[in-house]
């Protein structure tokens, strides 16, 4: 099964949306393999957003992402990256489809509630960035037989 990183950003934490967001992922059938609350600092943000550090809006990203703790999740499931990206919606919340997390809760490109890995390569790098060995668990939930057909589809 594929795994991916999700960050519930300060805009989601401060608006008390943690439970709602996690519930959506669980109701879809994604498995929480790792979860923790953490305060991000400038060093980890410069690494995570290395492709944006030279952009004039980068200080806004720093301020936004350090405004409160965040919740980081490792979600696991069949096609987890694509499923999560579809559930989160496009980056600009004002353009995200209703029914997506951003479409339902965001009006901004910056304060857009969640981050989600965009590829298997990114997910692998990002999970290592935010989780230490031993913080991601490989277990089979009791309800797995009710999530996938016997042929794995």
C-alpha cells in the first residue's frame, strides 16, 4: 500500500478543523500510520519549501506555517497520494471544488488548510523529514476486508 504525508496547517488547527479533516480521511478508508502535533521552525520550513525560498512571498509562508503547531499525518492506502490530493482539492481554496477540504474550508492560496505530498518521491522524502524511525506503524486494521475487494481493487 502507498503512503503519503499530510500536514494540517495552522489555518486548519486554529479553526478547529483537525477532527473534521482526519474524519474525512478515515471515512474514505485511509489508514493513519503515523500522527503527531509539532511546532515547525524556520529550518524545517526552508528545507520543505526549498523551491520557494527565493520567492518574495516566502516570509508569508514562514509566518503562516509557524503561527501555531501543525498536525502531521502518514496516511496509507491504495493509491493514497492520488486519493488524498483529490480529497484536498486544488491549492487555491477559492478555486477548489465544493466537497474537497480546501473547497469547503479555504478561500486562500496561502491559508489553504492542508499540505499533501504530490508524488511517491515527494511522499518518501517528506515522511522522512517529519517522522523519525519508529513513528510510522505498519499494521493491518481489522476493517481492511471492508475497504478493498479480495482481489485488492
